[in-house]
């Protein structure tokens, strides 16, 4: 009898078919990362932003057209519509000019937490209190500190007084609203312990934590997050009753899951690399809608410009002339990437259309290196007058297959002009936590920046942002680039409120980038979205705000 | 009793030393959590860094941090996970259960398959069955886990659509659904283990069957199967038990690849993330748990030796 039962059970394991059939109104999304926390502000992870997009809304965000819009406010404050005005502030704060800006937002009248409690200015005040509390451990605390005061106009309207005037005055996408009625007691009891007491991690299925089209109903740590329709959502009704976000870190397994029906789609934000998607498209392209969204991921090379070897701009220009970037894009990435002229994306409105990428020209590279005093030695490697070889490490994150392939091409192409690059990769935590952060690299570093549209490169190019022991290794100017003229342009861009005036300044900055070459631009990455043929309305953004922020626009084609 | 107490004392000492070694090794790795935050936060200030270092206790020397962890742990507080922002025990609970499910199932299957095959192969060394068993064992041992996992997914999930490609069943899923999710990861883990134990069992049995007492028994007319099962098997199992005890701890923490391929978040992945994310409290607790399981496995193996060979229990010496 026992044997019969075992046989029946085994049969049942295989008979339940198909293996991954989902309920009709469920969408399963496969991503390659699982968030460590679902708290909206404590830590920043792409997976957190992606899932939060389904269940929460930032006050403002950049949309798929890269325009700043209101998501949790009725009107985007501007100086023109009177919702923003320049005010006097203490010269002890901000940039020391004594000018700040007061920006007034109104929350949507029907906006409510998932338990029906209205979202009010009290939640805004509470979030500000948590965000700037030194013991909470919010890593991105700068925004909260820049807010000098919050004046409550009424239940739904509040005015933020910012400590400085800048053209991004009305963008507060990082202000992660918290429900005072749920999180208040945990925070006030012991702010230092709030991090480990927050309901976002202890009881993430609490309805009142969420206020998007969906709310989290189940979290299997490390595996998946289940979200269901939020009955308190005030916007257009989303198409699916339930969305499951499943984490499959191994991309080959993720592909298999997609083919087997275990997941319905793989988003570009946290999915396959372009080369993997191209290979997938060749085999299974007809079964899915595959799109490649050009993104603001800026792949580039940084060299320590304060080292004698790289101090001469002719050397840096020669290194770039020697790389056939278009060929790399065509051969390795099926032409889906965009060769970069500078760090400003050609899709950004501030892009300088008259500038063209440095051409692939090995002869020009050789000539520049000759002029810079690096002449070929008997082994083909160039040397300077002191006999020092033009030889340096070429580093990137170990295990990043795409970058490792690019590295090999770079190494071979540089070799053609007498430059010796030795591939020396490190795990991400060592590369970003030590080698780059503490400026220990002596050669070329291959990595990417991701930004929002019209992102001012202060932290990566300004003289004040070079990491040193004295500033506790803060700043992201790893190359050690310092050009007072470029600093001046950056300073002017930040405070120029007039769009046209800013456009002129952005053009100047891009010309300075072309002349000075603080880094070596490679290309702008694309994000491959592999979607089911029946899913419509998903608009990839290509920047930090994920496509899930507009999930209510996703529809099912019958 | 005295022996058990001595054993317990030794285990506690090992755990204590391991806790310091683990803490020290994680601390020696370049790049602490705040260093990594700096890389992703353009506006972070030196004051923020000082604040965050103090908050996470990173401003103290390693030995001081370890001591405060130890005193809290002895009081029952294993601390909070820095990555997950929750008490360590609650973070570990789910992955621990999932790992135990995989390991228990894969070891049971592996032993159930490997031991009979190893015994049968040993009865006629270099015979047809032995050759085929050896070949299969080597194939199992040689196949990379990630490759085998993907192949099984392609076959049973993609091509036939019989089983889920990975992931964990949703809350409230029944036994059948849970088992369906376990089939492929368990099979992947078991294949390599079957090959390994088949080889050990075969070698140990061949050696045992060549002992004088076996030949004597044969000369006295005892049946072949009676000799194998009643006399030789117990002795032949001793080296297998040794390997099994060592493997238990390794399987517990080392199923990382299987867990990653099948999106089955267990202890391997948890330990990897904790170490890479500089989550001292979580890494310590998880690795010490793995150490404790290994020690427990060894203690059970010692007990098993005594059952398999009473001479060991009595502490008598071989002539």
C-alpha cells in the first residue's frame, strides 16, 4: 500500500502540467537580484527601486521621455507657476550665498496608504525626521539635510525650504515617503534600532506600507516578492491581479525559466546583458517581443590623470584613437549600443549635436604617442626617454563577462599601437570599495556610471571631489581630474535656472570634455527587455527610474 | 560521560576559535560596507562616513568588535543582519530550512543509490557491472553542477514542461508542489554525490572482502551475501561514514551553485552574500552553524564507528 502511495505521489510530480502555468491574471517578472531590504530609503539597490515602482510612488520622477513629472503631486513646482520661489536663508548653510528656494507640493487628494489612511503632510514631516536622524543610518541622507524646513500648508500641501538654489530644485525623487502611522512608533521608541525594527523588513505584507497600484503580500527572502492589487490605489486600475517578482541570479537559469514559463518577462533594468539577449533573440526571438532601450549607463575608461604616464592629454587621446569602438559595438553587441562622444548621452536634450566621437585612427594614435615622447621599443612596446614602458593594468569587475570581452579587444587594439595593457580584474567589492575608491589604481579602469537625465557631473569631475584620505575618500572623481575652468562651468550649470542659458553652458562643458579628455568614453549601454508578445504598454526609461513606476499602463493584448 | 563532556568542550573551543578566525578574515577583506556606499553615493560627506562607521561599529578594532559580538552572543543576542536589517536568527531560519530539505533529500537518495551500486560493483571487480558503475560514477563526478543543473532545467522544464525551472513554492503550496520544486535541485546535488559514494563504497568493500576473516568465512561455507551483509558491510561502511560526516557540513554551506541555478535561496547563497556584503553578524552565525553541523556530523560518525565496529567503542587496539 505504501509503495502504491509513493508511486502515485511520484506520478503526480510529473503529471501536473504545464509546469509553470500561471493564473490568467498573474504576471511573473524574472530579475537577477533580490533586494536586501524593502525599506525605501535605508539602502539603495536597483532591485529595491524596481519592486518599489510597483508598490510606491516617488513625489517626482523622470518619465520614459526623460522629462521630470509629478507622480505623487498635483503640479510640478516651477518658478513660473509660482510654486517655487527664491528665498533668503542663512549664509551658514548650503552653498553660502544666502539664497535658498521654497518649493510647494500638493499631494493628490485621493492619495492613501494601502490600509486606507490618507497620505498627508504629516507623513512628509515624519519622513524628513527619519531621513536626517543621524542614528538611523540612511546612506543617502544629503537630500534630507538640504531641506532646512518643511512648512505644512494644509493636510495635502507642504513647502520645502531648500538650503540652495539649483536647477534641480523641484526634483525630489529620492524623498522616500514613510507612513507615520505605522513606522512612527518603531522610530520614536529607539531611532538607533529603527533599522532593524522597520515594518518594511519585519512585516512587509502590512498593507499600510504601500501606496502604489500593487501592495506587497508575500516575501520569500532571496526568492520572490508577491504583489497584489492595492484596493486603496487612486489611479487607473492595473491589468493584473497579481505580480510576482522572482529573483534568478544565474542568467542562463533565468533564460531557462523564461522558456519554461516560470517567468513571463525579463526587464532590462535587472536582466540579461545585451550580448546574452542577442544570443537569446537568435534562438527564440519569434516567441518574445525584444527591445533594446538605449540607457544612461555610460561605459568608459578612467585613468589616473595625475600619474605622469597619463598626465599628457595626447596619451589619453591616442588611447581613444586606437580603439575601434564602433566595431566593438557592432561585433560584440550587434550594433545595439551607442558610441559615446562624451559622458552626455545623445538622447539627453543637453547633448551637443556638433561634436562627434573621436575617430578610430591607429595612425593618429601612433603620431600622438610619438609626439608625447613614447617611441616604440625593440619589443614593440613604447617607452619614454627614461625607458619606462607604456604598460599599465587594465581593470574591471571580475566575472562581468561583457566587460571582460571588451577588455580583450581593448588590449589587442592598444597592442597594435605599442601600448601594453595587462588585464587585472578584481571582485566588485574590492574594485569599488578599495582600489577605485581609494585611488589605488595605476592604469585604466573600465566601468559605468548610471545617472538621471541632465545629470551634473560635479561628483565625478570637480576638483573638490577627488577622493583623498583627508576627505575620508568621499567624491567620485577617481581619475583625479582637476580643471578650474571646468569647475566654473559645473558651478554655473548647477545654479542656472534658465533652460536656454543652461543649454549654452552644457555645450561649453561638452567642448571642455572633448578638449581635456578626463576620461575615455566608450559607449552608452542598452537595456534589453524581453517581453511576452501579449504584454503592451511597457515603456522602458533607460535611466534610474524603473519602468514599473508606470505599471498601471501595462495592458494585456487578448 | 567524561568522553562526551570532553568532546563538548573541544567543540566549544573550536567554535570559539572559528568565530575569531571568521571575524578576522572578513575584517581583512578589502572594502568595508561604508567604502562600498561611498562608491554609489555621490553626495555622501566625510561626516556621513564617520556617522555610518560608528553606527555599524566599523570604527573599532576588529578584536574589540569580535569581543562585543561574543559577549552579546553568549547572552543569546546574535545581533542584527546589516544587509537585511533583521535579527540574524530570523534571516537564517528560512534558508536553513530550505538547505536542510535539499541536503536531507539529496543525501538520502545518494546513499540509497550509491551504497548498493558500490557493493555490487565490489563483488566482481572489473566485471561488466563494475565497469558500467565506474563509468557512471565518473560521469556523475565529472559533470559541473551548474552545467548539469541547466541541462536538467532545459530537459524537464523547457522541453517536457514537467517540472518548474526553479524558485521556491509560494506560501501555502501543498506537498506535491513543494516536491516538484525540489526534484531538479535535489537531482543535481545527488548526481555528483552518488558518484562519489559509489567509488568509496566500492573501494572499501573490495578491501574488506580481501580480509582474512572473509576468506575464512568463505572457507567455512558461509553464503556470499550473508558474508557481505552480515560481516563485510559494517567494516566497509567506516570510511564511507567518515566522508559522509565531513560532507555534511560542506553540503550545508557549499550548495551555492545549485541554489543559484535553481533560485533556491539556501544557506550557501546566504553565506556568500553575507561575506561579500561584510555582514559580520550574519556571516558569523551562518558559518558557525556550518561548523557546528560539521562537528555534530563528526560526533555522529564517532558514534557510528562504535556501532559498526565495537572494538572502536571499547578502545581496543588491533592485534
